[in-house]
C-alpha cells in the first residue's frame, strides 16, 4: 500500500507532466518503504538521488511546457521552482554530509509541501493554458 497515494484529482491534464508527478509520488513511496524496512544507506542514497534528479528534470520540463504555452505567470512559477530547487539542494547537502535522518524531513517536504501543495495551488493555475500547447508544437 502506498504511503503517498496518487489521486487523479492531482492531474493537471498534460500527459507527460502528470506522468512525471506520478513518478515522483512513486519514488517517494519507494523511499518511504525503504526507510520502513531499514534498508542499507546505499539503497536510501540511490533512491534519494533518483527522487531529487527526477524532481529537477520535472521542473525544467514543466517550465519548458509553460514557456511554449506563453504562460503569463511563468516568471512567478520559475521563482517558486527556484525556491524548491534551493531547498532540495540544502536537503541533499545535509544528507550527504552525514545527516541521514534528514530523509524524514525530505519526504514530507517533497510530497506534502511541494507535490500536494504545489500541484493543488500553483500548477492548477496553468491548466487553462495547456490546450494552447498543442496548437504551438512544431
């Protein structure tokens, strides 16, 4: 059973963005499961790196989609992403500096504050702009 279940209400209507959001949920669940099973640090480190890299790639991808759509609040969206990226880097640095317990802060941040909060509030604002993407693709 997933500790952080995906719900279709989180979907923004763009297949790739939604797939990436689901992948982040999945990685967060894998990391949580590995913590629960007290897996070795190497396993946790690999999962954490995967979660952080997939999240970073997602932010870049999403911004590219919004740029193509001429989303008017893209600058604000980028600033929010930059703050998220900065917090992820702080967590990553702390983890790899020996603060292994920081993973217990990362999961609630990534899933609760970012995925659920960001998708539910910030990402929902760009949904009306998504249909414009298809007509602008090369």
